[in-house]
């Protein structure tokens, strides 16, 4: 057995051990044991992934493990990348879980909820290593079911959790059905269900079959990835799940939707016509813009992060679409850069989103609220958490020297340098895509300035926020690990170069898309370069230098009352809230967001000119949901009610139905 | 230290030294045109010196972000001033800091200052931060489309390569695409530097101020650092505008003579652009905040046209 096999088996065994520990141990030890097992399983999965991206492959077929098809596992560099990603996120979240779930034994620390956590990690590790259609579908469904149960772990807490669970269950199962149809069609068309057989037979598929399979699979995987318009489950499930589960789902599970698209479209089907990629790019662009606009106006911290997940998935899909489009146009260098951008962004997003969801969990843990309008003042009460969240926010806002900036730079490079020979479609699509990325980045900065500035800085806006205390060390340690990974990816992104080389070679685009020393980041076939290390050292070094010189040259600072126009001390009510911060953006994008606002003015009884009270209400419903999903739900509901009338409970009626059906079948048989 | 590093440091020092003078110059031109006597050219430098001697106050509820923001803003300005090709295209950071990084660094400075505004806990700070981030978000597409238009003709976003190509092949600059990109970038520069008609640097009126609202609570050396860095941002942006579209005079070697000549030419270009800015500001009124997106949408369309024109003509 090779390294991949050993590490992978160890990961699955450790996850099983963790699950049984969660079931049998008393509440005092449960969190620590499950957390430790999750960390160990994550590390083992990451080791398997690291071995796979450095060139060790592994294949095995166990015929007897499942009836009919057996289990086929196959690990290549592509699978290794996602193993590494899932394993890394699981290790970080495992450490965090110990402190977050605590010893209460209730809610997320209940027996079942804790036992499911390692199983969820194991299912996520199985998805990328599945080597046949049936094994893949099994792992996919296992992942869906375990994550659904974890989302529901606080179902007694609020009805919103149950609604979120319902949405997630419905959408993930619909997605599963679509993927099942697509992959089954594919397997039937090539006459074999192992991925190797599909790959070999894909060249002979008719365009109808391959395009049909692409559309079905893309719909299913995009809904798992949270791409607009298949996203409505995501802001609910991510917001209502316990935060360590949100972190796992947003940082790791959602990426497996991306994995599915890459596996099917690039690997199994071997690329496709231009319209596939234009469609994928359009979905990506809409997701990026709509996601970040909704995040910019969200006041619920976890909902904000969930919509930012949609945005980042949009950017990743845009990168994949650019890679496919450029590969179809024969521009392999650009395709390599775009693919590298998409893959690096999966890792970067996993890093900063795990960190930010854990940070949101710490805030929730300390204050009991996720509403940014009720928070504030945490930077003095939770300094370490605030510092770590700042690292994550820097990455999420795609500002240098954060890690998100590097992958956005790569994506922009891929889009910028393709115009001259690309034909009309690329000439139009590339600048539009650049504008989308730019607007997304700009609004993203505003969003995370809002999240950090109103959530953590200045004065607390509620008693709960004023009473916040710093999180326990295990939670800080988990977040610290994630912050360290983010910093590493930000400063030396070239560590990913060998892995990206193998993935790109496997997917038949330019090999070695990234290269350069540890300091410079260079691209194959594109003359641009940056050195993230120099940028980071420059910004930090010069800032520290100026602060030190100013401190030495000037007088010491003194605390004083802020300028309050001479009218008493400022209160928290006078601070800008998240709602008011986002108001200009909400106004600028009013046509997209369609906010519902009410202003009620109550006049004094004596005179209509005297105002007694003003009440302002704003609601920002998800427009895609209300326009696209509500009508479908209403229609389904109506059909269901109409169908109710068919089943009155009368046995005679049912016998009549059966007789009619039998006669119909017989008639059909005779006529045939 | 190699010659390239000496040149880069000299360039940063030059930008830092000239920036307050450029502000003083635009104020003086404005004052003359408006029939006032106005302050002297070195008045901004004197103000900085005075602020440095005063005691810095921090609001009771502000934290680390408030005290760190001036240094971060200054760091972004200094890094761009070191890396951009103002004097020579052979800078030491030419391969490490490209045009996209410059855009990102400027945005980082904006974000740091916006966080500081929120950290004060006053309504003014939040208001300024909110407005500034809205404008910054909307400027971003124009900036990157201009980058696109500029980088297409050389196949790289590296600043040194773009300016060097302009110096060596001047016919490539005088194209319709360049003119459109220059117009787009000029509007974006006004918005980024907080000048009329987007923001009025001379006002402290609650209803209209953007940048000044964010920095209202700064005093003493912190205020000096913020004002100095902001003046440097204006110099950096005008300098970039000048050297990207009118690259004549920029040295393509590290020869001291040509670098010195480049410095003189650079100062001349800054003077002309600063004068134009001041003249324009005399005749322009500030736009209402919610009319600014229309202006920026206009600049975005110019940028898009620039990219498509350059692709069609290529």
C-alpha cells in the first residue's frame, strides 16, 4: 500500500473512532474527543492529499463492499487538491470545535450532533476520491445527509433552523437527483460506470449527450456550490447551522461542488464547446455580483459571510469558465493561468472563510447575537479574535497583502491578456468579466469594512456586546491556525505551484501555469509578475517604521472626548450602524436589490406639525428567491392541494384507480 | 544598495517632499483665480510641522485601528511612490508591484482610513467611511478597465514595461484608445484623490464632506501623517496619469543624468496637471453624493470603450 492509501484509511478509521467516541463518552469528554478525532482525521486526509498532489496516485476496487457495483476509489492530483483542502479545513475546525461546543452536552454538543461531525468530514473526504459513478453518488449523498443533520442540530433553538433545514434538504436532494440523472446518462452512454471507462469513452459521445450531461451536472453541482440562482439554501443553512458546521460547509463542502464541475466538465467530458463556458461564466458573474451586493447590505454577520461565499464561488466559476473558453480557443497559457486562479481561490477562500465563520461563531458565543446593528466595541473586549478576523477580512476583501488578492490578481491576468487573437466573443467577454471582478472586489472591500468596522470597533450597541469576553484558547487556536494558513498563502503562493502544475497537466491545459522563486510569482506565457512577499514586507515594514518615527518625533497621545458638537457625551445610538453604512450602496443598486422600506411618522395629538415618533423599517428580501422560487413553491403547493382531493380515504375510489391503471396498462400492452 | 534602489528611494523622497508643495500650488492657483491672495507655496509644509508639535488626541472609544490607520495609509503611499516609474522605468520593484497592485494598495489605504473613521464611534466618522467606501467600490471597475486598456498594448501589467513601451514607441500612445483610457482614468483619479466634483477637500460642511468626515477626529502627529499621505496620494495619482499617457522624459536607464532630467520633467508635468486641476476646480461645483455614481458610470463606459477600441485596432 502506498502513502495515499495508508493516510486515507487512517483518516476514515479516525473519523469512525471519533463518531463512536461522540456516541459513548460522557458530555465532559465528548467535545474534546470528537475535536481531537476530527483534527486527526483532517490531518490524515491532508497528508493523503499532499501525497496525491505531489504525484502519488492510487486506485482500488473493492467488489464485495457494496452490492451490484462495488466501491471504486481513484486518487489523482485533482482529487488530492480537494483532499488537502477538506483535510486542512477539518483540522482547523476540529480544534475550534472543542471550545465552541463546550461541555454542556446540549445543542451542537449533543451526542448525535458531535458524532456526526467526523462522519461529515469522512464523507467529504470520500467525495473527491470516488472513482466511479456509483461510489461518487454514494459519497455525495452521505455528505448531503450528514451535513443536513448537522444544520439541524439546534432545531429546538428556533424555527428559523427548521426552515433552513427544509430549504437545504429540498435543494440538496433536487441537486442530487439532477446529478444522478446526468451521471447515469453518461455512464449508460459510454457503457461503463468507472471514471476511467467514462473518460475513455467520452470522445465518442454525441454532442447532445455530452451537452445534456454537462447541463444536468452543472445545475446539480452549482446548487451545491451556492451559485446564483441556485443559492437560496445557502444564506439560511450557513446562518442557522452551528458556526463550526458553517465553517466546514462554507470552506470545504461548497468547494466539492466546484470539484464536481471540474471533474465532469474538464476531466470526464474532456472540455466542450464555447457556449458551455459562456454559460458557466455568466452564472459565475451573476453569482459574484449578486452575492456581494446582498452581502454588502446584510446585517446578519453569518448571512453576510454566506452571501460572500456565493460571491467567491462566482469568482471561482468565472476562472473555470475562462479556463474552458481559452482552452477551447487554443490559448493554453491563459487557460492555465485561469485554472490556477480558480484553484488557488478555492484554497484561499477555504482559509479565510473558515477563519471568518469561526470568528462569527466566537462573536455569537460571546454575545449571543449575529446582528451587526447590535454589536460593536469587541476590539477591546476580544482583541485576539478581532485581530484574527482582521486577517480573514483582509483576505476576503481581496486587498494586498491578503491571500484573496493573489488569486484575484491571477484571474485578472488571465482575463487581461487574451484579447488580440481571441475573436469577437473573447473581445467582448473579457472586459465585461474584468469589470465584474473589479466591481465585486470594490463592493467586497466595502462589505468587509462594514463587517469589521460596525461589528468590532468603537462602542458596543447593546448590553450583550458590552458584556463580551474573549473566547477560550482552543477556539483562538483553531482560528490562529487558519490565520497562519491564510498568511502563508498570501505571502508565498508559489508553494502551490507544483500541485497546480500536476492538476493542469491532468486537465490538458498549459502545464506549470505558475512558477517563480519563493519571492516572485510569475506566469507561464504572460509577462506580468508580482512579489507578494515584498508587498507584505513593504506595507508592514513601512507602516511600523512611520509609526515608530512619529511616536519618537511627536508628543504622546491623550484620550479625550470625541467631538460631539458640545452636546453631551455621544451614545451608541449615534454611531453609524451596519444598516446606515450600507445605505448609499443600497441606494445606488436599488434596482437590483429592490429594498422594501417603510417610514411611519406618528404626530403629536396637539398639532400635526409636531412629530412624536418616527419608525423606520427596512426589509431586503432575496429577490431571486421571491421571484423565482416563490411561484414554484406556490404552484407545487396548489398541485398538492388539488391532488389531495383525489385521495379521500374511500377504499372504493382507490380500487377504481387501480382498476383504471390496470386497464390502461393492458390497453397499452395490446396496442403496442 | 544598488543604483536601482537608490533611485527608488530618491523617487519616494521626491514624491514625499513635493506632495505638500503640489497641494500648496493648487491652492495658490485657485486663490489667484478666485481673486484672493491665498497662502504661500510652502504653507502645507508649515501646517505639517505645526501639527507634529501639537498633542495628538484620540477619542475615548477608539482602539488600535484608529491609531494604526495613518501609518498604514502612509505605508501604501510610500510603497507606491517607491515602485511606480516616475523617474526611471528600471525600478527595483518594477517586477514586484504592478498596476493592479497599485490599485489594490490605494484601496487598502482607503479601507484603513474608513475603518479608522468607524473606530471613532462618531456619526461623522461612520458617515465619511460609508460614503468613501461607496465611491471607492464604484471607482474600481473604471480603474481596472483602464489597466486593461493600458496593458493590452504591451502584454503586461508591469508599470515599468508599460511606460518603457510608451517611451520607445511614442506612436502607440497617440491612439483613440489611449485618449479614452486617459479620460476614464482622469475621472477615477479625481474620485480616488477626493477632489471636486466628487469631494471638496476645502469643506467641513457636514452634509457634503467625505474624506474630511473620516479624519475629523485626528489631531497632532496623526493628522500630520494623514494629511501628508493624502497629499502623496494626489501626487502619486497625478504622476501616474502623467507618466502612463505622456511618458516623455522618463529615463529608461539608471544613468544619474537622465534620472535627474526625468525628475525635472516629472515636476513640470505635476505642475501642469496640478494647475489644470486647480483651474477645473474653480469652475466645477461639487456633485450631490447620489449623482457621483452617474459620473463614475460615465467613466466606466469610457474605460470599456477604451478596451474595445484597443482590441479592435490591435
